[in-house]
C-alpha cells in the first residue's frame, strides 16, 4: 500500500483568522510584528478605531495589559519599528549584540 504524501499541519496556539473576519483586527492588534499601518492598509481601520474595537471586545484587564504592551513596544508603528531594526542590525555588525 502506498503512503499518501501529506504536508503536516502545524498547529498554532492562535492561528491567523481570515482578514474579512472581524476577529482578524483583534488578532493583528495582539501580534507584535503587525503594525497599525498594516492593519489600516488591510482593513481601513485607523489606530484609534482599533483601540475602540479592543476596548469593546476584550476584558478590561486584558485591554489594560494590551495598551501597556503597545505603548512599551516600539514595533507597533512602522517608523519606530524600522528605527529599532536599524539599531539592532548596526549592533550586530559592530559585534556588540552577540
């Protein structure tokens, strides 16, 4: 009997929902590598609209944790993300990072 060649399905704790799904905005807001600019490009929702959606959709304690995390992370905004990447790559080139 021949084995069927199947690609194994990798299970992820929080798989990415479809972009048309309203939960995608919440998923993308929690994701560190997705900037507010990318969310706006894909859904048309601005940062303030995303904040309102998060405030309505998740528990108050989760919302406070998310806001704290977003404000501390420099990667939710494209300019800050690009600046932090340049900083990291320059440290790697100098040998300071390792």
